[in-house]
C-alpha cells in the first residue's frame, strides 16, 4: 500500500534538484519512494500521515560499525578516562570473549544493537568481522552479520593475534581466511596503523581481496600519522575511515580521488584523540561521511545524532553538511548512493528509508544535543517506530 507523509515542515532530500523543501510531502510505494515535492502537489495514496510541521530526512546510513562481538570493556574505558591511552591491543579482549560465545549469543547481541540503531533512525547499516581472527571464527562472524545487516566487511586484518608471527597471519588472512569469508561479504578492510598492519602488509591483504572481487575500505590515520590514507587512495578504496591525523599530502590525495573520508568523532572523543579536520577536508572538496564506529572498545555508541551534533558543535561542520555526511555521505562510502538500491536520499526510486524528527528542522539535532528526537522511521517502506508524542 502507498503512504503519503505530509505536513512536512522541512524536507531534506539530498537530491540536487529537489534540495530542501518546506511544506512538503513524500509518497512511499512499497519499498521505494514514489514521489517527493511540495505538499500541495502531492498525489493521493492509500494511507495519509500528517506530521504537523516536523522535519523529515533520509534515514541515517551508518557506514562503519563492529557489531559482531561479545563481552564488555568498561574497565578499559574507565582506565582511559583516568589517563591511560587507547591501545589497539584491547581488541584482543573482545576477540577472546567473542570466540567463547555461542552463535546464538552473538546473533542476539547483534540483533539488539541493530534494533537500537534502527530506533534512532539508522536505516542502513554496515558492520565488520574482526573479533574472530581464525578462519572459522571470521567465517562465523561474516555469516551472522550477513543475516542481519545491509553490508558486511571482512576485517580479519584487525589485529595480529598474540603469539602468531605477523607475516604468517597476513598469509592466513589473504589466503584461507579470505576464501572462507568472501561468499558472505562485499568489502574488505585493514587496520593500517603503526604497530598493527604496516603499508606492505595492508596492501597484500587488500590486493588479494580486490582480486576476489571485494570492494576496499581502510582504517587509516586513527592513532597517528601513517600510510593508511595514501594506501586507500592508491588502491581506489571506497572509503578511508578515521582520518584523525592527516598531512597536507593526505588531504591533497583525498581531494584528487573518489575515496570518501569517513569521520568517526565518537571514537575520537572516547579515545581522547583530537577530532578530525572536517573543515579542511570539506574545504578541499573531499567527500565526507560520518559514522558511529560502534564497537565495545573505542566507541560504544550507536547514535548517529550524537555524531552529527559533535560534528557541528566541535568540528565546524554546518548542520546541513553534517546531516548530509551522515546520510548521503555514508551511502557514497558504501557505493549505494545511486541506482535502484540508493539510500541516504529521498527521491523517486530510492529506498523508502525515512526519518521524521520531533522537531521543526534538522538544526535541532545540534541545537538540542543528546535529546532523542526520532519521532518515526520507515525502513524500506516499513514503519518501524512511531509515537504521537509532541512537545513543540
Ligand atoms: O575502529 N581501529 C580499529 N578498530 C576499532 C577499535 C576496535 C576495538 O578497540 O575493539 C576502531 O576504533
């Protein structure tokens, strides 16, 4: 059945022609957007929903999470807040807990995290393996993720397991592990960082994955300057994620490429790193995405709204830039910004992923940080959350 959502006070479409509309309406037909435009021109539909001047935008596209995990790292977080630095080696704690968990436990925890994100307006979600680090454990994570999320990334190169020689592990990742995981994933990723995987090791994994037909992503320049951004651009990766420490050369390389810079501000806050240079990236013409990096170690939040508020309040992004980065930018980072599968945009033919705020404009996302503003959500045309609560 078709649904007319009307009385929209401010409609953010991310479509170049439609732009931002006031007094607008959207028509959903099944899983797709059928129409968007001024309310007075809206076609009739089977059901009519009046949103009384609320703001409507595409559902959030969270293009970077690590949700197949078990266990808890509160103690590590507490130590960090007391002055300890974030160390990549903390990943091993989650690896041990994840390996020890049953499939049912991991699937239930993943379901809970996906539901938590959806309730906050995240309608398209990527997640990674990377807390298994053996062939069977990585294959299990990939299968569990593929059953519940939109996009799955193979991150066997997340950490060299303690006691395993690094080069042996790289051979395992680019050989038997990749073979086992490839049927379940669309992307491959590497944590390219000092003390984790260097440029040559990262290149070896990523080129093997590209030969298997996987798209590439890179964790780069998170904990210090490094080769991650340059490698991502060299290999034509869809996205390089973190980008906390960038040189002028990194900025120029990104500006001359199709690689999206995916910024993860909640992670930088939780690890007490500086925030990434969003303004410099945008001013250089780089495509920027915002994502949560939801994981139990460095960034345990599923709130895209928090990332948007932080980007505006602390990273000098405008509200429009931040919302676009958290919707269309994420879609671009996942190469889902065009075609019949398009997400992060509200135009005829795109997936019907709609987020209604209990606010008159997207500005309230930064003006009222920390306030749960999600009022209703449709994912692929199905209404997943709704309330009649109104306070303005
Ligand atoms: O993106 N950088 C690598 N991976 C995660 C951290 C995962 C963890 O600490 O468990 C990140 O921050």
